[in-house]
C-alpha cells in the first residue's frame, strides 16, 4: 500500500510537535515499589522535519501497548525513546497524567481510606539525551493567619491545592513529592474522618496558620535543600472561602552549577531502588 505519510512536502515548514492526545489507557503504576492499576491520559508526539508530509499515528499506540506494565518515570522515558526511534524523529515528547490513590490513616481514630492525588510524567527524548519531569497536585487545608489574628474567635480556612513539577538527578518517588506538599499547608486532607479526627485536624490547622505565600515558600525551602532536585516549579492555589476569587503564589527555581554539590541531605524520603 502507498505510504502517504512518508511522501515529500515542499512547503519547507518543520512541525514542532505532531501526534496524539487524550489517549485514555490502563497502566500499572509503580510507586515506592508498590504496583497500582490506574488509567492514564496520554499525549505522545514527535518533531516532524520539513521534508516529511506526515507521521505514522498508529505507531504511537503500538509502542504504548508494549509498555503498559510497571510504569515509572524511567520506564516512561524508555517508552518515549522507542517512539522517537520507531518514527525516525529527531525529538519525541510525551505526557502521562493519572490519578494516584494512597491509603491514609486518620490522625486520631486510625480509620483508613484512599485519598486521590493527580500525578504526571513528562519526557522529551532527543539524540542528546532525555529531559524527565514528574509532578503532583495535592489538596491541603490552609487557615488564614490574618483571620486568626484579627478575629475574636475562629478563623476562616479553605482547601488549597499545591502543584509541584520537579526535575531531579536521582530517582524520587511521587509519594515523596506529595509528602512535601502535605507538610507545607496547615493540615492534610483526608477522605475519612471520625469526630475525634475532625477535632484533631481542625486544631492542627488552627495551630499552623499559613498564607498561600507561606505554603509555596515551605515547598520551595524543602525542595531547594534536597541535593537531588535540579529544578522545580511550585504553585499554590487557595480556593478562598470568604472571597469570590482564588489566591495563588508560584516559585520556579533552578539549582546553580556551583551549588550542585553543596545541597543538604535528602529531605524527600526514600529514593527508588
């Protein structure tokens, strides 16, 4: 059959990225050595040279079909390498977004339930090497320091969302990033709380008030002090409870070359083995 995609194009316009997106696919995620079935929404693409008419879209899914199990950032990177090689492209891009469920114990009763987090892997594969990013979006509770200071009793609080994108020089678990985010708010968010737990969480937040600025600085401080983190982007958003708008703060940071051997010990927890 005629391979139309491989025919020549004379418009002399290279395409930065062409591919497929919104591909919903079951995967087996590996986090801290534990396998968890989930469903990823994927975007796979390649750079298309100016002389080529099109790319072979079916090959994206063919490669994906062979890499469904045991997904980590490293195995996802190998998937993107195969996409680039199969499509004979100078560069390949991929993003996998998926829900991650972690079992959490309530602070007083110990009652357990799953909490849902959003997570993702991002990879760019080229002839000079691969750029790997991973990230999470984590719900937290935040209590307003100003409201606490000016009120005769009580203080307004709200649900916040902390987003972290990180580039590291050694493997880091997604759960480690989640723990950084949860420790940066006033209190974590749980799926199941009994009355004693509600009391605990409410008072924990009251004793630990934070502005959105505090949260993003807390995240940045922990990530900057970890020697494995080379770059990060942190975004904190408060879904305000007494305002008709959201509050947000963001920080982007790159480790300077002269500081790469001077950072403190890891603060993100266990590394991948």
